[in-house]
């Protein structure tokens, strides 16, 4: 592998603070919102659907702006990073691997992440690009900045439909990370097992994978050439 790209939420950054702040804004116990998020994940729905269970008419983007205006917007510091982030990224760069951090997030999230001075060659969010995963445009932009051919680029993430499947469809190698609600709940789904080139439990495993050869995919038989693009019900997990 020449380039390794890492998702942000529940890959590098813990979402504890994110959901706790929403619970506080809505005036509900954090456990209540966490349970609703878990239910949404298990049903293959967007995690933000949990907010709409509590406030059916909520415009999430409008509520986000209201929070920011009230001085209760996004915050991110070292304590929000998983403990394996700096060791793993540092070792990858020391091994000569280009490290890119790219995932869904606001412009503010990108600023906060870059403020942490991660050992990465590039840190960028979807709002900064104007394209959000799993939109193919996001992965087209990613291919432009990867500095390597897709088959020499490994995309690492926890979310099957936002990370694994679209990255594979873009021709990249993929590593599914068993981390966070989506990463744990869907880890053994047949589509995940079939699609992921690697399945890992910690980012430090990437150092050993960086030089690993991935077997060439077998020739597709009729009707199989679009398997990665069509993944049945799991493709709807957002």
C-alpha cells in the first residue's frame, strides 16, 4: 500500500462527546439518546434518526446552527481521539506510507482536527469538499489527493455503506474496523466479510498490513460484476 485513508467518526474520533452534547441540548439523559442511536444502527438507519425520534420535526442542520450560535457548537480535543490513533499514524508515516484523514464532517470539524496536529499528510472533511460519503464524488476527490492508484490505496472505516462499499466500488482496497456501533453491529454481515480486503480491531494492525499483498479478485462470472455496487439491504445502511 502506498496510501492509507482513514475515516473520522468512530475510526479516529470517539463520538461520546458528540451524542452527549446533543442529549444535553435536547434535555434528555445521554443514555436515552445513546440507546436510540443503537436502535437506529441495528435497523440500518442513519444515526441522526435518533434525534428525530425525540423531535420528529427537527431540522438537524438548523439545530446544529442554533447550537453553534448559542456557544454550544462542536468541540474536539486530544481526549476525543482513540488511544491507538497517534501511534498507528506515526508508524505508518515512518514506514513511508502517505496518510490521509478524510470523512464526513463540518468545516469546523476539519479545523479542529487539523488543530490537533495529527501525523497525517492531509486532513479534510466532506463539507470542505462539498461532497458527502457515500457520494461517488467524495471518493473521486479522494482519488485525486491520494497520491496513488486506487489499488494501492487502502480506505479504513467502520461504516459499511459509507466507507467500505463505496470505497470498494471506487477500486480502492478496504479495511473494515470493528469499532463504534456500526463497526461492531455489522462486522459479521456476509456482505462486509465478502467485501473487506481486511478486517481489523485496532488501527495499530494497519502497520503490519501496509506491506501485505491482497490477492487479485477472481474473474467475475455473469451477474457478479456489480456485487460491490449492489449489496442488498445492507447497502441502505447510512
